[in-house]
């Protein structure tokens, strides 16, 4: 930990990261804007966790997955079914098993990870752009499945989940700062865990699989198994994000995991940069700030004056997304990296991993 | 027998077990439809094998009707998905905006049909003649072809080969198109509440298709419109086959699929071929939209549904092959229709549709045996 030994880029990045960390830790305690802490920052934490699961797969596994939003929602639906009891205001759907919230939390994480392993096992022998297509079908299928299997969710979804938090977290409706710090803690833990995992033998093998699956296979590594395990791990991360989401919003419905939401998560990851984990929270933050402050902005000629669909948020986010992919496919962090000489583009590596060789 | 034993011994356990499970599931599914399923008892009692129609042996005409539903739906699926497969097969572009093209085409055709008949909102078959169905199609298809061409030339041409980037670009474009459809369609409805917002509308088949024909098999009366839909699908398939395998352009396209650089080195303008393929592929999305929106409807969200349909057909059938698209469309249509008609219907669970789960099962089964899809080449 000797800042003098770091490059200018590292000094700047680590300085900014430390500053941001101190700021978000003291934010609620210092009594700064509650709108920011209870909306923008907390959303950044859990969407950032979901986006980090996507970026983990793309940066270290060469797999761009669109199923992370579905896994995020599946975890929310499972905990909603297990923890809620119906009861007052309990008109919402779900099985209302009324389990202990801590047990429900653990079961939801384990089940989502298991579903992730199944998803991963099915897709593991496909790579590159096929992987993107297969995971997109998972996502759309999950949306329809949740909507149409009326026992567990139905189109209206499950509500009131935020009343069933474990005792060691306590009441988060009256004390939203508790959820804020839980989400912050989990986000930091997820970041540290990913950084640790990619240095383990498993993480190094996974990067080998990303760079040259054929060579890794001939060295005796089980390529589909490593892809499946990586997908399972990313499902574990996504489930943490999903559970924080349902505690924050109180509800989960197929509309929270549908195609636009799936694309939103991808937009966050791409804005941040698909090649560095830090991009997850940066992209989530940028997206949520745009969402909160541009939502009602109207582009003349591109939006109309209806009350329900006023504004042209999706058009704006789509234009920003296309612009970023055109200008800097490795996102804001890629732009940042190019400010410094000798930068290596992680995008090249990812683009190579997702390129399909023509059939011979 | 010894061949089977040899196959059995040479399989790795991690692959063998899923394959055996998959095989068992397929056999059980077939047996279930053929003979296990029953209709509810006379007293309304139900069990795990109670379905609406009972087994195929018990009620062959209902079974035949579901088969026909599947085959005719496969016709519509094939039209849309073959466009997707054509673009993917030649250029390796996963056009995530294919569903948006479909939805946009549907709304354009709807506006034209409304303008021609001047009736407002929902039409009856007798109010529409053949021209009032054909002209919307003949306007919508070129419109979408132009949209596709512009997107290809402006956004995809210069980064050919960067598949992930191209997929991301088309995802962004699909977001923009979906949002603009909500902002601008449907326009024709006279009632103020139904204007804009991507509300559900439907096209109408010409009046002469609005009847049932006697097939003289098991006394089945079947919708002529659905048979027309199947005929259009078969026509598209035959047309594509003739085009790809019997013309010079088709030969160039097949050469481009196999080896783009070599084709280009032979002095062939591969960029022109790419543009043609994109135009035809987009127009097929439009044709499929007009056909299926006449049978069903279109609304905000239909774009995602048809992107899913195209993806499933291409993943199941094999990436980028016309025969694969046909096989994928038929399999997928059978799974959708049979899981809707031949699943247990019990009292408390009356309204659940398990077809999305069976779509996943289909993908999992096919990928377990053939990661490249049924007709795909290579890995």
C-alpha cells in the first residue's frame, strides 16, 4: 500500500474511489439528502451488484449474459413466496409460506444459484454471440413463466415483502438507513469477493477459458464446467441484488424482469464498461441519475403529451446507449482509460471471445 | 445392440445422464399425449392426467386440430424467423431489433388498412377485400426493408465482424423503436382513449378466408385463414430455397456464409450481398407481422415476444440455416401448442400456462444433444 509506487492512473482512481466510499458511508449519517440516499444511492448499490454479476461474466468469462435480470427477479420471487404470510393487505399473489426471513433469505440465494447452475449447464457448450442469444431467451421465458404460473406470482406479482426482514436487520420501513448500510456492505463485499475470486486458481482458469477455450480444453480443463460454475457464481451475486431490491421496493412482478428491464441492466453494464468490475456501480449510478432527472424530459417530435407515457426516457437512454457502443464500446471506464498513455483495451479481448468463427 | 452398448460406454457421465433424462422426458411426453391423458370424469373429478381433450387415441379430431394449429403457426414462425436466420447466417449479425421491425410493420399495415376501409378500430372479415389486405402488406414490407437497410448501412456496415458490438447496437435501436412506437401508434382509432400508447390492435384477413373448410379427415372443420397462413409460409420457404439454391445471388450468399473473405477476394461485391440479405430479412419480418397480426394481434411488448420466437427457432433449428429455421419453427410451434392444450388442468390451477417453461425445456433438450442446434454446422 505505497501510493508512491502507483501509476498516476492508479493514484487518481484509488483516490476517487476512496473519496466516493467515504462520501457514501457518511451520507445518511451526515443528514444529507434523503432522496439521494434512499433512492439514487441505494438503487446504485443493488443494481450495481446485479450489473457486477453481468460484468464478472463478460470480463472474466467472455460471456455476455442477459439472464442476470431474470435471476435477480427469481431470487426476489422466491423470497417473496417463502417469507410473506399474506395477512393484512395480503391481497397479493404468492404461496405465503411465512418462513423465518433468515431461512427464506438463505433458501432464496441457494435456489437461485441452483437455477443459475442449470441455466449455465444448458448454455455452457455454446459461446460468444450464441450465449447472448440463449441467455436472452432465458430472460424472456422467465418473464412469461412468472406471469403465467399464477400460483407463485402472476402478472400482478407479490407485494409487501419489505415487512418480512430478518430480525438482525430489523424494521427497514421505519429505518431505511439500515437497508442503506446493508446494501452498501453487501455491495462492498461483492466487489471484494469478485476481486478475490479472479485471483484464485478457478478465476485464472476461467480467464484462460475466456481467452482460448480450445487450448484450455486440450490442457485438460473442463471448459463447460468452468463456464457453468462461473454462471452459478454470477447467479449467486444477482440473487443478492434481487433480495436487496425486494426489500427496498417491497414488491416483485414479471414487469421487473421483462425485456426492457433486462436491457436496462445491460445498459448500466455497458455504460460503466463491460470489462472492469468497477464499471458496474459507475454504470448503475449514471443510469439511475439519468433515470431520475431525465424521466420527464421531452424531446420535441419524439414524444407526445399523454399523461401515462409522457417524456421520452427510453428513447434518450437508447440514444445514449447506442452512442456509447459506437464511440467507446468499453464504456465510461474505457474512455477514462484512454486518457492515459499505454492503455490496453479490455474490449478487444471481450470482442475476440464473443466472435464466432465461420463454420468451416 | 452392440452399437448401442458401444455408444453407451463411450459417453462421459456428465453428458450421458442429461441425455438419458432428456430421452426419458421425450418418451414420456409422447406417451402422455398419445394415451395417458384423460378427460375430466363425469362428476368433474380431476387428476394429474386430466386434460381438456384427453388422449390422442380417445379424441383424434381434437388431436388433429392441435396438430394443424401447430403446423399453421409454424408457417408464421418460419416467415419471421427465416428473416432473422438469413441475416444471422450470412453476416453473423444478431439483429435484436427484429422484433421491433415486426411490431413496426404490424402498426404500419394496420394504419394503411384502417385508412383504406375507413371503418375505425376493429374490422369484421366481411369489411375487408383482398386488396385491402394486400396493399397494407405491400406498403409495410418495403417500409421495413428500407428501415433495415438504413440501419445496416449506417450502424452495422463499418464494424462488420464485431458481433457483440453489432448486437449491442441493435439492442439500443430496438429500445428506441419500441419507445417511439408507444409514442406514435396506433393512430387510426377514432376513440381518443385508444390512440397511442402501443395499444393492442389487429389486422383483418380478407373476407373470403373467414370460413371453415371440411378436411374430410376425422370430421375436422378448419379455418381457411390459418391454411392460407401455412400456404404463405410454405411459399416463403420454397421461394427462399429457389433463391438461395437456384440463382446466382443465392450462390453468392451461400458462398458468403461459408467464407466471406474468399468470396470478396473473388471480386464479388459482398457489401451489396449483405445489403440485399438485410433488405429481404427485414421484409420477411414485415410479412410475418402482417400475417400473424391478421390472425392474432399486436401490442406494445409483441416485439419482445417475436424476438424470443425468432431466437428460439434459430437456437433450436441451428444457427443461420433455412432448413434449420423450418425445423425449429415446427418443433417450437408443436411445443407451444401442445403444452397449451395437453397439460393437466386441475381446478385450483386452471389459469396457469406452462408453455414458457416447456420452451425452456425444448431449448435445454436440443442443446444437450446438439449445442449447435439441429441443423447447425460446427460448434
